[in-house]
């Protein structure tokens, strides 16, 4: 500011002298900048020497530009290195976490979630990262979720055998108990019950319409969906059994509806992992001559009894259902 004021006063008195003063001011500023550049190039210098205070030249300005580019490049490479180290640390942490959670089966990451207590039950969440294609032909992994249920009075008893529940459907997740009751209340007295969300359902990697759009054309979708059948569910169960029962102990299954068909597949492909199998439906023909007519004939009396109880409770539905039956017969 003082230089500008001085220059204006000189300009009013003598334009020629003012022009010379401006030139000297610009040279002084350039010398200071060049001097600082010299200090940056020689970090060991602790003062500005008379050699550093020299007039700017093309070479010094070029060196300054090169230095600026080098500093930017060093900053970029440092950021890349930090990112690589961070990613490596995250991968190492995942491996250490998997080991800490007791994963003993190769290729499967087993994460143990929080423990929650509800009336009469203790719930422990488990998540397993398993191959999408157990044969290895199609790359990729998916997650399979399971909830371990223990009686609160026996929550610390790890010696209890396991009973894995295979849900019906297909396409439905396992039950979400909020209190002891029903068959589960009786089962936890003798077992640690594993409520398995079969691949594609519940908290496992889902199969939804939106997810299918990301897979690709119909042919790719069909190739993807073929890995969500009963045979893949059984292979998931065997990997989970190896993680939860590292000593190679067997476990029992309880198959409901479609879970019964999964049980038959389990007995066909991996019977060595099963202690006993319980079925509440979904039993396919196991002997010659076991036709659908014989099955329906065997259960027809019970169906009639259940229908009678229904109409006694909801008498107005009898007329409506009769109209529906008559419509179907006419069509």
C-alpha cells in the first residue's frame, strides 16, 4: 500500500520516475518469490542468502513449476498408498474377525451377531458367507442367515445337540420367535434349535424382482436361480454344520412342508451329517405304488373333520364357498 501511494505521488511529479519505480518494485517482488523457491529447493537452508535473492529466470520459474507438479504427484501417491494400506487392513481385520468367531471351515466366513433374550428364550444370530455355486463353475458368494435358539435356563449349555429347522414354502424365512411357545418351547429343552433362512429368503441374500433385474437377461437369471434349489440348501447346511459343530457331530432336522422335501434331498446327498429327521409334511413317494390318490384318501377323513370345525366357527362362509365351488365346476 505504501509503495502504491509513493508511486502515485511520484507519478504526479514525474511520470518517468514513477515508471522506473514500478519496475524496481516488480523486480524486488520477483526476487523475493525466487528466494522462497530457493529455500524450498534447499530445505537445509535456514535463511535467505544473497544467492537466493536473484532475479527470476526461465529456469528458476520452470523449476518452481516442476516442484509444484512434484508436490501434487507426491500428495496423490501418498493418498493412494494410504487407501491401499487401509483396504489391506480391512481385509486383515475381516480375516482376524473370522478367526476370532471360531470359523473352522475353509472358505466360509462365520460372523456371530448379538445375543438377545426374550421370555424363555436366548437368541443368537449367525451369518455365513457361502459360495453361490458350490461346484465353483459360477463365481461369487452369498450370505446365509441362521438364528440359534436356546432355552434361557440352558443358554450356557453348549453340549446340547442341534436341531435345524427347514422352513416350508419355498421362499419363506424361518419363524421369528418373540417368546417361548408351541413346538419350539418343547424343542429347546433337548436341542439348540437352528432357524435357517434358506438361501434367497429372509435375512439371507434375497431373491427379489429388483435383484433379478441386476442379474441380466432371462438366460442369466435362470442360470443364477438354479443355485437356489434344495441341493444347494443342503450344501449350505453342511457348511454351517461344519462351522457350528467343528468336531464333526451330527445334527437333526425338522422339515415343514417344502422343508420335508429338503430333508429327503439331505438324506440323499449328505446322510452322514444327520442324526434323525422329523417331518411335518412334504413327504414325497418313498415306495412303489404310493400315488397321490392314496395319500389324499388317507387324509380325507381328517380334512372333513377340519372343514366341519371351520364351518361351525364361520357359518356364513359355507354359502360363499359353495358358490365358488359351483362356479369352478361350471367353468
